[in-house]
C-alpha cells in the first residue's frame, strides 16, 4: 500500500469520526449525512436521499466486513483493512462517489458549481484551501463548474491503494497559505 493512499484514508477516517472518540459508529455516518444534506438545501430530495443512503451503505459495508465482535464500532486498523481493498469496498465507494457528485449537481446537467462543491466538501470536513485546489485541478469551465463525472472518478480513485499523484491527494496536503 502506498503512503499516499494511507494518508488519504487516515484523513477520511478522522473526518468520519464525527464525534472524535477514535472509532467509527453508525451515528457518525448519520451526522455526516445530515451535514452534507444541509450543505446543499437546493438539491432535489431524491438526490439528498441517495446521498444519505450512500452514507448508510458505506457504514453497513464497514460494519458487515469488519465488526467481528458485534460492538457496532470500527477502529482505524479495521477501517484500513476494508477501504483499501477494492473488492471489499468498491461498491460502497462507487455509490458514495455517485451520490456526492449528483447531490451537488443542482441543475441536473452533469456539472457542479464551485459553491456547491465547496459547501459539500466543507460539510465533510476538508480544509477550504485544499477544497479549492481540488476544484481547480478538476478543470472548471467558464461558468466555474466541474463535470460531475470527473469528481465522481476522483472520489473513486481516492480509495485505490496503489494510486499516487491523484487529484485527491490535494485534500491531504497541508492547506495552502
């Protein structure tokens, strides 16, 4: 496993541990889903529900794959054992990526504006400067919008254990400025 992949996963674990108790629990994913849903109040209800469902599937995949003692909690070592193994986590990651990029597409035209992108990524907990760097790397058009497809692909790539030099690595970098 590449160091870059481990750093990406370490950051996401910390962000998903919403209550900061060092383990992931179902409540963390419900809180995160609420934050993301609240970040784009103009999103269609179906897209918001798909996003909440993606958070639930993400959690369900983790707990089903990893919670061998049945305590409803996943620690960092358990988390890494699942999310960086594509055959165990690929479906949940793809659903999450699709739902997140869709909920930000307020016009339904396959593009996400900077304001929605930033709001969603801040709701997840990423550093604002890193969010801006990622958005710029995704190649915004003249209306300052990026392709949902490109964002979706960058999210899925984020969880690939052998990927390095990905645009998602910008989220892990020390915030600029």
